C-alpha cells in the first residue's frame, strides 16, 4: 500500500514546535501509516534533540518526491530558504514570524501540487507573525489567503465532539457584528459535508445561540438569534438536514458530550474552544474546512513558558497527524 505523505510545519522555533516533532518521532510517528516530512530547519531539530536527550538522524531533502517509504531511523526534513539563528526560547521575534510563515507557505505549495496529501501545522506566535509583517489573525486566515480560498471555517475535532466555528479569530463584539444568516448557513453546509463523509450518515447538528438561554424570548440580547441564526436553520430544515437550534450553548455541549449530536456549530471562538479544551487539550485537533487541501493542527500554542525545557508533550501533535491520515482516507 502506498502511504500518504504529510508535511509537518515546525512552527515558531522559539516555541515548542521543534521539540514536539522530536518527541513525536520518538513515540511512534513513523507507525501512523503515513510518510512524515518536516518543513523547517534541521538545525532546530538537532537543538531540540539535545534538549529532549534523544538521538536523531535528520536527512535533508529538497522535495517530497525524494521519499517513497518510511525509514524508522530517519527524520526527513526540507529546509526553508532562511538561515537558522540562535534561538532565544519564549521570545517573540521577526525571525520567528518569518520562519513560521515560510514553513506554512512551502507546505501549502507542496499540497497544492499534490506532492503531499495533507499538511499538519505546528504552533505559531501571532505576535512574531505580526512583527514579520504578516497581519493574519492566525493560521486559518493565512491558509485561506495562501490557497486563494474565499471562505473557510475552523473546526475542532475530538473523539467526543466536533465543533465548527462561524467566527474565530476576532473580538467578541466584532464576531457578533460579523455573524449573519448567510455565514451561519455556509458554515453548517461546509461542516456537514465533512462530517458526513467521515461518519457515512446524515449528521445530527446542533447550532449554538449567541446569547445566554438562546435569548429566552428576547429577555437577553437584542434578538440576534431570530435575526442572525434562525433563518439559516430554516433553510437547512427545508433541505431536509437534521439541524436543531439555536440552542443554549451550555446545554447543547452537555447533550453533545453524551452523544446526541455529531456536530456543533459555535458562533464565536471561545464558545467552541472552551468546552473542547476542558475535555482534554491533547485530544482536540484543529481542522480548516473549505480549503482545497487537507490541513490539521495542534490545538495549542507555542507554550513559550516551557519552550526549551524538554517537557513539552507531543500527544496532541500525534493526534493531529492521525486525524490527517483519517481525513486523507475519508475525504479524498
């Protein structure tokens, strides 16, 4: 069987990205039914191997086409065209932002050319990204731009919950202003399509309200549910989809955790992220839907507070790569 190739971006070198990649290789990455290819710099891998006290063997390649089989004794790495620098762990920098961007750009290029089947991104610092002149709010928006995708959605996938977000990286006031029935419908549509391919049946979808108690007959809020969400749900029901809402988010997440829903639609970032991370941050995988490529990611940041200490846990990265393998099998 021909194994799919997955490009793993290193993320900000001042964070835990290189460290968790080394940890993943040491704890079963080469047994995940894929050919992992790191996009970054071999120097940072070797630096992290010293911190982790792991012996590694890095082979530098120029293209994914050079690798067609797994070698358990080798980490294949494609160096981006930026000179490595002495890293100060836990510090935002222009170099860290430029490095992070170029890693993702190269991985996307390989994916668009079908040289890899998916990409899995390591954590980046938005401050470093902005210092380097890239004003994206996060990976999601960067990937949309790099792939010329008109509109994408952030989805968190766990063994218990799948949560898509109508809005993501913006302030709460801005998020509420940006929500409209068209965006809600398109988010449901994109998310439903993916989940249906995975579970092979019509998914049960619960849609969060914006306000507490779903507005409770306009007792809370300014009628946002009726204006911004209900028309989208009516359209879904007309199409015969199994969609319920707008529902109070607290009760909906509890019900979904018990298996009542296959997919939740959250209205804003923390409404969806909070419950997922409470269930276990190591299990949540970030998936961007609406791209012409498959992209998964860890659901944590650069962890500047522990970077360089050799204690970062690679479990979430391994889960993100496992999810990429699953999506390659189910979606392509």
